[in-house]
C-alpha cells in the first residue's frame, strides 16, 4: 500500500499545478455551472479514478520507459503520431498558460506588473533546465501536501463564513465565464485536459513499478483523491463566488480574504507548483525534439521559452478559457485510445 500511495501522490503532483492550483480552472469548469457543477465534479472524479488506474497499470504492464513506446503500441503508427503531436501541443500550450499564471500572481498579490512575474517565471524555468537542478524540483514537488492543506483550510473557512446561501449565489456563479457550453461536456473536457497533461509521466511512473496491481491501485487512489480536491475547491469558490469570481486566481483571493499572511503563503505555494509544472513542460517539450544536454537542446529551450513568454501576454483568464478546452478536445482521442487499450488488455 505504501508504494501505491507514493504513486497516488506523484499522480496528483503531476496535474495539480496546471489544472487546479489557481482556482481559475475550477471556476470555469465547475463552479460556473452552479449546482450542476457538483454533478460535473462527481463525473470527473470517477473518470480520474478510472483513467489514473488505466494509465499506471498500462505503464506497469508494458514496463514503459517512454510515453512514445506506449502510445504507438496501443494506437498504431498513424493514430499514434496524431496522439504524439497532441501531447506536444499540450506541453507547449499549458506552458504558456503557466507563465501567464505567474504574472497574475504578482499582479493580484503584490500589485506588480504581470510582465514582471512572467519574466521571473520563465527565467527561473530556463535556468533550472540549463543547470539541471534536479534537487530544486524534488524540493518543490514536496510542497504538494501544503497545497492540499491550504485547500482544505480555505474550504472550511469559506463554508463557515458564508454570508449568502448557495441558492442566492447560484445566479452569480452561472454568470461567470464557462469553459464549455454544458456541465457534462465541461467535466469530460477537464479530465481529458488533465490526462493529456499527465499521461506521459503517469505511463513512465507506472513502468517503474513491476507489480501491475500496485501500480493500478496507485493510479486509482491518485485519481479519486484529485477528484476530492476538486470538490473542495468547487465548494470554496462557490461559497464566496460573489467576492472572488472576478479574480484571476480565486483560491489566492480566498486566502487573502482569510489573512494577508495566509495570502502570501498561498501565493508562494501556487507559484512553486506552477514553476514545478512549467519546468516539467518545457523540459519534456524540448526533449521531444532535441537530445538533452547538447548545445542545440539549450538553444531550443531558450527559444521555446521566449516564444511561450510572448504568447503568455494574451492573459491568464483568457488563455484558460480558450486554450484549455482546445487541449481538452484534442485529448479525447488519447482518452478513447486508453479506454480501448484497457478493454483489449493491451500489453498482456
């Protein structure tokens, strides 16, 4: 069970930075549908549990050391290439959103120009990859439990200090920007987005575990646990949507509502989670095209980072609303392939 819990924790760490930490994703994908958002959360939780189990079990079964091996094995040459490029688009697209999110943190919390936060983020990310600072990533990854504790604490506080009923808040929640036209589509799109983001690492992670059952259990626990975190965030934002609905980072706004000190701590934790995700994204994206450690690889990292930095000026909220659903729709192909592979027991 200990090994399963390690896999579960790692699975949460992979998707939490890009699809959860800021709260903007939860607001657009779940809270903006009011009461129906709760149904969306339940559907997402079940899908995360199942697909998390499928990914890690498939990785273990095939002893995967690269996501490319697994993708081409379960989908064939033509479809495999389409999915491979979908994952490439996902890596770069989410990287752009992460940089924009860093700018929003500095703007919202410290009243500094968003460009300042974006510049710091992309500089740190490029330097980390250049210097191969693996210890930094390990330390940052260990911050995930603090984010979980903050989410639990913020949710409890938000529910206990509600001044308005959910019935009165629902029209306000429904007036917020939504990711898709329907709550069920939103739920599926969000899961697809997160799986597209976490598939590569989840497959490799499963491949590191020889016992298929342990790997599968870890993915299942990780998926269900992430769904529970989404539920908490959904409730926290719904309870105070009249106060934080207009913020780029609703969870940070909720933390500031409790205490300025908690707000600063939350800002640091969210920045660290975004940084951790951004490093993984740029590293994986660059390694897909260039051999790591070479001069060409370093040049590619710098150029890609600069391009992502420039594109981040479209703004965090706008990018989440436009880019995330697009990636989610593209990721449906991967999700469908994984389900078929599970049914066929591919790799046995």
